[in-house]
C-alpha cells in the first residue's frame, strides 16, 4: 500500500499507550517540523539574525533543532510520520528536482564542464573507499570506526555527489541507522563548508588563476549572456494549475516508482546478500523517470517552481532525520572527521589535476566540484560568486549531480562495503 494506511495505523498505535513526549501525533509533529523550517528560513532573511547563517549554514539548524527537541522530550525519536516522509516524500522530491535537467544546455556548456562534473563524481566514488581503507590503517584504537561505518559513509557519498535527497536515499538503501545519519552531518558540514570557503576565495582570484593555468575563459563570458536569457525565458508566476500539477507529478511518480519497485525481483550476489532491493529499484526508477520527463514539456514546470517544491520536501526530510536522533546518542567520533578530510583531499587532488590537464577555467573547476559536494543548495552560490548571471549554470550542473547521485552513490556504497569487509 502507498503508506497512508500505515500512517493512520501508527497514529492509532501511538494513542494506545501513555506517551513520554509532549507531542507524538503525526499531524502535530508535521506542524512542528514545518514551523521550525519556516522560522529558520525567515531568520535567514532577517537583517540582524541573518548574519548568523553566513557563519553557520541554515541546513545545520534544520538538522539539529529537531534533534534538540527530541533530546528535550518534546517530540519522539520514532514516528510513523518520519517513516512515511522518508518512504514516499523522498522519491517525490527527487523527481521534481530531476525534471529540471536540461541535457542539451549542459552539453552546450562545453566538454570541459562535463569532464569537471564527472571528475568530481569519480573522485567521490573512489575517494570514500580509499579514505576508509587508510583510516582503518592509521586510526588509533580509541578513534576506531564502528563495524557498520560504511553505511554512514555511503549516505555521505550521496550527499557529496548529489545533495540532501541523495543523502537520504542512499542512506535508506544502505539501511543506515538514524543516529549514524545524524552523525554524518558533522563531517558533511564541517569538511564541505571549509572547501566551499576556499572556492569562494578562488572566485576573487579567477583571472589570476586562469592566467597561470593557461585557461581560456571566453566561453564563460558567452555563457553569462546565454544563461541570463534562459532564466528570463523560463521564469514565471505559478498558477494554481501549475502548483497542483507539480505536487501531483511528484506523488504520482513516487507511487509509480514504489509500485514497480515492489513488483521487480530483488537481486542477490553469489553469497546471497541483497545487492538491489525493492527500495533500490524504487530510487532507480524514480530517477530514470525524472530523466525521461526532462526531455518532455513537463520540464517547463521548473519555471513555475518545481525544484522549489522539491527542495521544501528535502528540508522536511532533513528535519525528520534530525528528529530521529538524540544528542545523548551522538558521541564525538573523530574517526569520521579524519575520513571526511581524507576523502576531500582525494576529491580536491583529482579536481585540480584534471582541471589543469584540460586547462579548464577555474569557474568550471569550482562549480564542477560544488555541484557534487554541495548540490543545488550551494552550487549556484559558488557560481554566482564568479558572476551573478552564472548562478543557473551551478543549478544545472547540480541537477545533473542529483541524477548521478543515485547511480554513483550505489557504486560507492558497494565499494565502501567491500573495503569494510562486509561484502
């Protein structure tokens, strides 16, 4: 079934015993989580409080404010709402983000843009297993990683290839625990934001860097004009029909992917372990469906805000993950921080090496990297740091990252499992 029945059953079961938290009804939890998200993004725009979010990204609060409420006993650690959102809202959000994909436009960015994006993806896929292998060899016993660390790192690979939706998707496929999912936020935010700071600094030195590497940035100047025209042509005020079409598309696509995924057989390896489960099929199908729809007129819904609604769903997912954790259970794990920095070192090394070899402008190096590491939330920010009209370029590459995130994340997950000796 699609899950509504399970949600109602869960609500009935919760009411059958005395609750130890202040609010545990799904409707109340949904109201609290959406209220938290709305307040956070209102504060982002506030002239005074907004300064805080220039130092600490809003996504950190989206994760940890719900965690704080769980720790204080305001909301429960487990709820049928959390499960329903992860099972059915996640595929809907992926679909709405992927239909914005414009493969012809990305191709027109030139081969170097594609190469840098793929180099970034490749570096994440191999960097995680390499970092885990090195960390297992050098970490002291007190910093040793848990046996199932590969599950959390698999979720992190989804974040660093595609973004928040892929983080949840790959984590769900890898059966990562909620406490470890929340713990992965630490290396994700810490390591990724240090690198983003470096990229923003590089934007101010782009002419000097391009001159030293011998890159020709004329194509970037041409892109500034073309992308500005593209944004003006597609942007419009959403009508009621647009909004209903977007929401319907997301959830109908989610239901189709769920139904087909449950009907397809699971695939097992030679040892009997499941390699492609029903859940994995669901994410593969919804991603493929989004790619297919991106070649149709359905893609025009992006101009009415399809990706914005998809992003709202992602932040609700993030809040549910945060609510599923407890600060008392999140112990300091320096081993994961070490793995994160080793992983990023591999990524940076490959990005810079490939960029210098093909003489790519530093803009393409930076956006190709951030489209993987930061996704749609920050790739446009980095692109706009080079020139405001280039923000859509970051968005386009980030959307491509969402598509790659499911497939490449699965490859990285199996490599991590193999390195950890769990395969």
